[in-house]
């Protein structure tokens, strides 16, 4: 079959009404024109594609049922009963919940302090590390940030056998300014540099998710995956009002999930495929007879669909073991263990969610 790639040039102020087969608009700065690329070949779903939707519905149902109390099980899915998976919604996960409730909205912080607190927390992405620093220095804010003192506390913790970084993803080393120092010292120096260099002010002045992402990407040792994750985290605060549907950057796990869910991406990029899935969610759940009411009315956004691809990559290692040859990973490392009663969730107030825990 012949493939077509049409280019349509539109001049402002005309409004382009685009179908789901269109890629996002791109603007040519020199002319102010909008270029629309029409992709005629959509992705081809594999057998794991249906699993994507079944997993999303089952994982969200499990999340809601956990608020009923007890130790479970809260699902009939044998894989979800045994192995650990993040929630369908990124903001509902334990670490994101802590970030929202205890770091961003627990106090009247200035915009710079919210930026500082968020990045400090996410450098380690570990609740215990934040609480260790809080126990030693009280309220963590930019004005009282002292790199050598923070370094000493974290170095002692490492010497006593503590792990100060989350295992969720690997933080790369930042440029080393002090010979013989631990990895965390490079990140503390990097955090200080963000504010001394003025990049912090530019981030606070950013006007879109993509602009914020690109500024974060310019920070030494911060790659595409971390820059996107940080942009999402910063957007939970009132400092920004970016749409989570404006931009998406697939991470390594999501790329593996996309490989398993589609036998061919056609003329779509992985980011396009995530948007394609997000746009189709209502129809896909309905077609399969799956109950999915979202997060108290909030639909899946691009960041959630990106995360779901990452989780389905893991889920498929058991559900579709024959697909493991696509990624070279055949088992799920983390098994589920009960953590007790879940606290009442908190989400950014600007989302205006009416949270009800009645099941």
C-alpha cells in the first residue's frame, strides 16, 4: 500500500480542526505559519494492545478498592495480585502523593521555594531521604540551603548503610566539583547552580510544558526522561498551568511497552502513538466493555498513558512472555506486599477533583 505524507500550510488566524490522524502542529518561526503533517498510516496494534486497556482498567479498579480497607486482595487479576505495578494515574502513586501533599502544598511557599523543594526531592525521589533532611534542618527552603551541611548528613547516612536514592530510576552523576565526594554531592552542587545561574528564574517564567522541559533539559546530567518527569512534577504546583496534553516524552520503559503493543507504528513516532492512545481512550474502553471512570472524572492524560506503556511492558512479561524477546527482559523484579491502609489522596487543587472514597 502506498503511503502518503501531506503537508498543509495554514496562515493565522485560521483555525485548523484536526482529526486524530494528524500530528501535532508545528510552527515555522520565520513565517508564523503552521505546518500540519497528515499521517496516513496509523499504528498497527499487536495482541498486547488489548492488554494495555485491560491493565489500565484493572489497575485503576484495584486502586479505588484499596480505600475500602483491609489487606485485600482487591482484584481477580492473578498478575496484579502477585507483582507490584504503579497506579494508572501517575499523580496517585505514593511518591507523587507525598510530593503534592507534603512538599508543594504543605505550607505557603514562594515560587522559588516550591521549585527548590520539588527538585531537591526529585533528585533523590525517596521519601526517607527528604524526611532525614527535614529532621536535621527543619523546613527545607532555598534561603537555608547549605551544600556542605546537607552533604555531611547524607554522607553519614550512606556510611551507616542507608540508601538515599530511589530504585525507580537511575540518577546520572552530575559534574563533580569536589574530588572524592559522593554522587549526592554532585546533585546538591547542581541544585545550587540552578539558582545561581538564573536557570531557575527562566523555568519559573516558562510559558508551556515544552518550554519548561527544554529548560530542564539544558541542566547538566538531566536527560529527556528526567526533564519530562520534572516538568510534570513542577506543573502540580500553582506556579504553572500547563496542559498535560500539550507534550509528551516517552521514557525507556514506555518505549518497550510501545514495542509490545504495536507490531508497526506506521508513520507515527512513539510520542505520536501515546497521543493516539490518549485520544482513543473512551472508545477503546467502551469497545471492550471495560468500566473506567477515571480519577474521579479526570481522564488519562499523556503522562498517564506514557506510564501505562511502561507498566504494560512489565505486565506483558508474564501475560505475553513470547514478546519478551523484543526487549530482552523476561521477568518482573518487584512483588506486591501490603502496606496497610491508604491515606486520603490529595491532588492539585487546580484540578478541582471531588474525591469520594465510597466504593
